[in-house]
């Protein structure tokens, strides 16, 4: 009994596939060559669109990177100039060693209990 059902199912499946294929060919809106030509045309259109979009995006990114590079250079130059100004203003003080004023004896005496107190 099972063998009969299995054989019948296989035959029904094959016949159904053939009928479906025949109907698909009969009701196809256009020939295969026409469909291939249409797909090729669409592929060219989409390829052109994607290429244009990628090129525009790359150009925008390069423009942004150039702008950021100029801004970084300007910021770095400003920092260097400020640092040079600061160093030039403290240079004489460093040479004369007047940056740190020596402690007077009275201020040293006031600090010694705090420094020697156990923590």
C-alpha cells in the first residue's frame, strides 16, 4: 500500500511540475531574449547610478577631510604660538630662578609641624 502511494505521489509531482512549467511558458509576458535585454538595460542604469553616488560621496568625504585637516593645522599652529609665547615669557624667570620664591624662615617654621605630623 505504501509503495503505491509513494509512486502515485511521485507521478503527481512530476505531472504537476510539467503542467506548471507549460503554463508559465504559455502566460509569460515576453520572450526570454526580451527579458534578458530588459535586465541588461536595468543593470546598466543601476550601475551608473551607484557609480555616480559613490563618486559624489567620495568627493564629499575628501572635502570634509581637507577641511578638518586645515582646521587641525590652524589649531596646532595656534597652540604652538601660544606655547612659544608662554615659554618666552617665563624664559627670563627660569634663567634668574625666580619662579619659586625661597621660603622665609617664618613660613618654613609654620610648615614644619604640618610636615612632621604623623599621618
